[in-house]
C-alpha cells in the first residue's frame, strides 16, 4: 500500500454510526415509520460486511486453492439463486441454466482477467480473484435477471405473436428470435449505459475505494477500465447463455410453446 | 397406379380422435365424443358445436399445437406426426380469430414467413402481393402502410392474404370473421370460397352463428361434448 493509506479504527466506524442516528431522528420527526427498517439495515450492514471481512481475511491468509474454489462456488450459487428469485415465471430446470451460465461466464472472464490481463501468479490469488469475481457476478446477475424477465414475460404476453410465426412454418427458434434479441439487448443496456457515463457523473465504487486506499489515480483508472470491459463481456456471455438455455425450456419437441407459462 | 379415387381426393382425415385439456390440478378432461371426419378437395366444412367442446383445440391439434389423446389425424394419407411440424404448418394454414403481426408495414408482414427455412418457395414479388391484397378488397397503396394503423377488418384481410401467399393446401379458420364488420366478413368468405375453387384446396371453418354457417356450406360438422364422467360410488 502507498503512504496515503489511512486505516480506520473501530471508534471511527462507531462515529459514522452517528450518521445513522441522525437519519433515524429525521425519519422520526417526519413520522416515516421506517426507523425499525433503518436500524435493521444498519445492523445488517455491519454484521454482513463484518462476516465477509472475516471470511476474506481467512481465505486471503490461508491462500489455499481449494478454499478459494469453495468460496467462488458459493458466490456463484448465491448469485444464481438471487437471479432466480427475481423471476416471476420459472419453467422447470431453469435453476441449472441460470447457475450454469453464471458459472461459465464468470469463471471464464475472471480467470482470463487475473491470469492474462492482470497477470497475477497464481491466477487465483485471493485478494485479486475474489473481488473481481464478486464484481462480475454482481453485474451479470443483473444482466441475466433483466434478460430472463423480459424473455419469460414475452413468452407469456406475446404468445399470440409467437404462435402466429409458428403457424406460418417457423421453427421454435425462428418464432422466438425477435424476443431473444430484444431480451439480450435489455440485459446489456445497464452496462452499456454505465460505460457511457462512467467518470462523468460519479466515480465507480471500486475506483473510489482504490483512491481512498491511497492508490495512484492512473492505476485506479486502469483497473476501472479493465473492470468495465470485463463486466461488459461477462454480462453479455451470461445473459446470452441463459437465454439460449431458457429458450429450450419454453417449447415442446413439437415446435409449440409449452402451455401454462 | 391403382389408388382409390376417394382416398386421392381426401386431404385430411380424422379417425376416432379424442382431445383432452388439462385443468389446474393437472387432471385431464376429455373434450368431445370421438371425432371422425373427412375433408376432401373442394370442400369447406363449417365446424359447429357448443363452446368448450374443443373446436379450436381440434384445429390446433391438426397443426400439432395441441397433443392428441387418442386416435389419429392424416394429411394426404400420412399421419401428421410423420411431417416436421414447421412443414406441416405451411401446408395446413391456421387462421386465428384475432390476427397477430410483427410490427412493420403490410409489405413486411406479407414477406415475413418467407424467411423461414421450412417455407421452401421464393418470396412473392410485388405484383403477386398487390394482387393478393386486391383479392381481399384492399387497395394496392396499402402495402406501404404500417400494419398497426389498419382497422380490425383490414388487418384480418391482410392476415388472410399473408396465409394464401404461402400456398397452403388446407385452410383451418378459427372464427376469422367473428369480430369483423359485415363488409370485411363477406370479403373474407368470398375469397376463401374462390380459393377453394382453384387448385386442390379445402377448408374447415369454425362458426358460431347459424347464418354464417349457412353461408359457408350446406352441411356442418358438429362437435358434441363428451358424456360427463360418472361419479364413483364412495
């Protein structure tokens, strides 16, 4: 770490809790009825991040491949579950599709970035691999959720149009191609927008963190650019894979949309 | 070749067919008494029967949108399951009560199916498209129009033109004129009747009103509800 790094004591963090108290007083004054939620949120923030910190410290300290592997798989599983929970319509077997596409895209991109771009040795060095994987998962989770949501609700609401194409001799794939395209586009929009405005409106969290930790701004910028590109790639791969797999789930072998989607 | 002339002219044959739908608890309910039906070249059969007897389901089963519970359906003497579904659907043209369109112009609407692999014919040229539109009483300039700007009756006529440009052999019409103005309904009926006369064509037409049924053809085919299942003594 460079010299500009200022460590925080627990007391410093406790002082920051005063801000939450201030927010609590304001919400009491305005009778928002959310003081309880605010407190629970504040406690969860400290507890969850505390646990994450302990886990990371352990994993970083032990520096064992198998431990990194277990943590990475758990992260993929949790991200996949969250992406599924956001779906109103869930055809059978979709959990495997979602977790599978997340795993493939996240591991592919994060291993390429740590091994080739960053060139860390070994590629799974925890302080680099784990945060990168986390960022990839968080973002591709968003992409997959939006894509699948768009896709599955179109299968329900656009049924007549899909059947119209089937009735004219379209195969299952041909009949749903416009829907797949539209859904993938929707899933990619957030990262495309983010790339367009990054640095203009606000600095991304990762870069801010690096700057606070005293890193050289040029270095921080380079990392942030890599991260944006990596997120764009991972989000696209994960959403496209999830869509192609979900496409098989909504048709029967007769080139017909399954009933009751 | 010594083939039976009656079999020669038979386009669609339905043998002891049972259709079922699944209710909310995944229990199957048989819709009709067994269906036996022959559709021959030049014929147009009005399909009638109380609601819930599966008239639409029967048409959907013919193009494999709906599974068959028992019995079989033959197209040109061959079981419909022996055809790839996309190809079968280019031969048996299904027309819905409410037409659907991909956003675009009338021209794009008419051309859309010709991008599918199962549609082996070349896309129709401008003359063929305009000609088909005029046959359902639509002016040639309409081809440039955005499909969504058309009236319900015009849309349904475009849908019929789109279907006929694919040169199907049989039309399966699911109450295509139910929601239409009289003029559009008449234009569609006349076009279908005219189409039947030219080429080895035939059609089945679901009809709810007696007057329409009489206009379509002399003898309708009536679907009858399956007898209610008897309750077990328990």
